[in-house]
C-alpha cells in the first residue's frame, strides 16, 4: 500500500484552496475599474469643453485672417454661416463669388457638435435669417455674431480694424446689465 506524501507549510495551504479569486480580490478589481472609468469620464467632459473653446477660438482667428487677406489683396472675401458649416468665398474679376479651398484655413469647415450661429448683426443691423454672411473688403465691417455652444452662448465682436473679440455667455449678460443701469 502506498501513501501520498504529506506536505506541510504554505504549499499545502495553496493546494487546499480551490482555483479562482476570493471575494476581496474581485471587489478590489471592481473598485479599481470603477475609479478608472470615473476618471476617464471626467476627462472626456473637460475635453469636450476644451474642444468648444478651441472651435470658437478657431473661428475668431479665421475671421481675422479673412479680414486681413481681403484688405491686403484688395479682393472682397465673404463668409457664409450655414446650418452645418461655414465657408469662405472670394469675389473674382467677373463679379462672381468663388468658393475658397486654399489657404486651408479658409476652406469650408463643419461646425463641431453643439455649435451653431444664432444671430448676426452687421453695423448694428440684423442680417436676414436665411442668409447670414459677412463680406470683408478693404475695411472690415463691425459685426456681432452670436454662437450657441453646449457651454452657453458666445459673442464674437468684429471691429473695422479686422480684430475679433470673444465674450462668453457670462460676460454678455454682465455687459447687458451694465448697459441698462
């Protein structure tokens, strides 16, 4: 008759346990996964807000660029605000608007999710709702462009020098309150 060898010590305890994970091990892993998912979710929310601010800043810069280009080249440039995008055109020698594809900054650009033009006024007069556009020539027209974003409204104010300023929704409300007082 043969006897199985008897093992004492830590190896014996490991062999006696069934394969698998303990409840504590599973809970620790679930806690780590939960914390990681929470951190990633928060970072994506911050990234969305950053993308909104970047998109509004991009529009500000490209409007300034179009105003400068029109003044330097002496050829009017028009920006049209469409429901899903905005695009630039230049007046050719035959008097027709030609879409711009170069430079790349003036090629048609899609609005990011949640961004859309709300209202446009040029020199204090509201533009037609169906055809909002700005024409830059030797001198840029003063304008106000209201943009809806997931973070609230933004106001882009253009000056006759071609410079464009951005005000966030909080600043727009404070300016309106100050004007009423």
